[in-house]
C-alpha cells in the first residue's frame, strides 16, 4: 500500500495532462505541501483548454443531456451544418457511447446532473479567486452573458431551460431584454437581434493565457512541468506509482492523477473507470470587430458563443463526435460563420484567424469522473464536457483534498469514477 492509501498523505504526485484540470489539481496539491510534476504529451494547454470560449459561467452550465438532444442527434446525421454533428461512418465504440449518452437524455437524469453539479458551480468562481490571489497572474473579468434571439418567441426555449435549471437548485439570475435593450447593450448586433436574456454574475477569461499563467505559478511554487511525455501505461508498486511514456521513460511518485481530457478513457478504462469519455469537438476562431465587444454573447438557436478576446472577438461552436486527434474540418468553421454572421454588424468574418479545434471531454452520463480508481494511489479528473474551464479549478481543489486526506469529499461523491 502506498503512502496515500495508508492515509499518511502523499509527499509527491505526478499529474498527467497540463490542461485546466490537471494544472489546477497540481496547484491545489501544492497548497497541501505535495511536490508535483505535471507531464503532458504536447505541452501546456495543448488540448481543449486553449481555444475554448473562456466563459466562467455557472449560470449557464446547463447539462447537455436534455431529451431534445436525442432529436438533434438524429437530425445531425443528415446535416453536416447542424451544431451537433455525428459522422455516419462513426466507429462501433462511438455508436455504443452515443447509445449510452442517449439513454441518459431524460429529465430525471438531467436533474441528477444539475444537482450533482451544484457543489462545483457554487464554488467555481471562488476557486478562480483562490488561484489569482495565490499568484496566478491572469485576470477573470466580471460581465453578464447575453443570449440573443431573433424574437421574444425564440427566447422561450432558453427561458424554460433556465426555469428548470433554477427549479433544480441552480443559480442563474436572468432578465429578459427587448430588441432595443439588447441592441443598446451590444452595438455589434444587427437588426436580426429581436430579444435577449441577460445572465448576471458571470465572468470570462482568456483561457490560453489563464492556463499558461497557472502553469507558471505551479513552476514558481517549485513544481516541474514536462512537455513531450506521452503516457502509455501505469505501474503500481508497494510505495509508488510509475507512469511510463511511449518511449519507455518512467516517472514515479507517491500518487498519480490522470487529467488527460478527452483522451482519459485510454488510460482510465484499465483502472476500473467504466464511464466512457469521448471527444465532443468544438471549433473557434478570432475575428476583428469595428466596435470592441465588452461582454460574452450567446446565440442559443445556433449554439455559438462569442467572447471578447484580445481586442477582437473569439467565436466558438459546434459539437462534432470524432476522434480527438482527427484533422479539423473547415466546413464546420464555415457553418459557424454562416449561422452567426447574420446576428452581427461590423464583424470582418473574412479576416478570421487563430482557427482551432479542441476536444470537449464528454462523458456518457453527463457527469465528470473525479476521484480514486481501483488502483491505490491512482486518481482521475476529467469528463467535464462543455464546462471544464469553469469547473477545472474547483475540481482541482476538491480532488487535492481527497488525495491528501484520503477521504472523498461529500460533494465529489456523485462523480465517483467507479460508479
Ligand atoms: C469550442 C469550445 C468551447 C468551450 N467553451 C467553454 C467555456 O466557455 N467555458 C467552459 O467552462 N468550458 C468550455 N469548453 C470546455 C473546456 O474547454 C473543457 O471542458 C476543458 O478545457 C477540459 O480541460 P481538461 O484539462 O480536462 O482537458 P484538456 O485541456 O484537453 O487537457 C488534457 C491534456 O492531456 C494531455 N494528454 C492527453 N493524453 C495524454 C497522455 N497519454 N500523456 C500525457 N498527456 C496527455 C493533452 O495533451 C492535453 O494537454 C469549451 C470547449 C470547446 C471545444
């Protein structure tokens, strides 16, 4: 039995995956005096944590597994332009994942996810503040998220969703906006914008910058981050866990945390974690705007998120179920442009840059996997789907507590990887 399993608390940890989840876990382990090494097959923020929309918005962290998604999934098989896309040639493992996912697209399952997520969503912004107060030199910006619709009628679906979300205990303070109110707040909108819903109490950040600053802070506090270390297997000893790279380089520590995002099932599947996680890939790009955007804009009917980004606007969208390492499909980017452009004026869509594709780690039951595996001293953290940036720091905080005390925090119970 290694030190963590004995309850003595580990002295050293190896974290695999340098995304928001892995680095947050490393940072909070350091708070408990644990020596950390973070290994990534590519480098810091190489996965979904770089080009995402950067919203820290617990008020919109509505689970994906609502019953309507089943219908959208069927439509998407026929339409390459649909916000949700499943290629017809999907492999059998993907079909089996999608069937399991579809089985969880019911209101009771949806409510279970909302309830479980309450603990993460209630504390997610505080966890960001702990990081920035503790030396992470990146900012988070307080701003409302405004959802924009063609008409008041079209806003009905999101209003109903928010009603269900708050009835299940979530906090999502929101106000309806008329066409003139929404356009007064957002001069970038065209006259296509006929109504809005403003969610207060949200924030946004530049995710790549934030994750790099987090990595700098982990280093500054004595941690090591190694790029180019592609973990292929994990071995267990009496006193340590050893991870082995594709080139047969090994690294040992008292405990290991696998935080490899959409790739997590490759290693975790052998550690008793039966809930599969697949890549729900999204795309983003940056476009210049004539008037600077000051707050995030959400276009729910086409599932596109727009965020102020370095004096321009980052546009993110689509959910494409393909391999996390598959090449990008430019048609998906064009579909985002076609669906979002009519809502805006003064956006130079042809000058888009920074085009990016990244894999959201989507679990089959809508809940992340956070906690201990069947192997003593080996933990996993991932599968946050659409909301891993928002929930990454609080996940790291709670998991570090679990690892160091040897006791599963009550709020992590629903996310038990061995469920
Ligand atoms: C278009 C888009 C928009 C999004 N917008 C938002 C948003 O606004 N707000 C929000 O909260 N969330 C958002 N998300 C979701 C969020 O980006 C993810 O949930 C989150 O980044 C997942 O973080 P992670 O650390 O688990 O995984 P990742 O960031 O993917 O990190 C995993 C890391 O593991 C490494 N790795 C993988 N396998 C190995 C291996 N075998 N050995 C070593 N290293 C390995 C990878 O290189 C990678 O760096 C969005 C996602 C997308 C795609």
